[in-house]
C-alpha cells in the first residue's frame, strides 16, 4: 500500500472493497469501489429482472441503491482514521 492511499476489503471474503487515494499536490481525493464480481458472476453476469427493477425504482424515487456493504474490524477502522487524519 502506498503512503497516499488506503485500501480495504470486506472481512467476509466476498472481495468487495474501497480504495482511497489522496493527491496532496492538487488536494484531490479519489474513492473507488471495487469488487471481484463474485456475486455478479454467480448468475453468469446477468442481473435478475427483479434486481434491475429494484435499482430503477430507487433511482426514480431519489433513494440511494446499495450494491454492497463493507465490514471492517476495529484495527482496520483505526488505520482508516489515521489515514484520514493525515489528509
């Protein structure tokens, strides 16, 4: 892991995670949501009609659609806090 980035993955083993990159010269922060596509590929890469309709409905009513959650333990949370404090 580089000094100006923070990477963490869900502790359940699903392969979902986040990558935070800070560009100190431009004061920019990049947030990437990453996935190994495990759940997506379980259905041969196709999202079910029910899931598509649910996503569309959330957009129509102005709600946020949650693709996945990321679980982190206390030690990882402390590392995240220290990274953010450096920004």
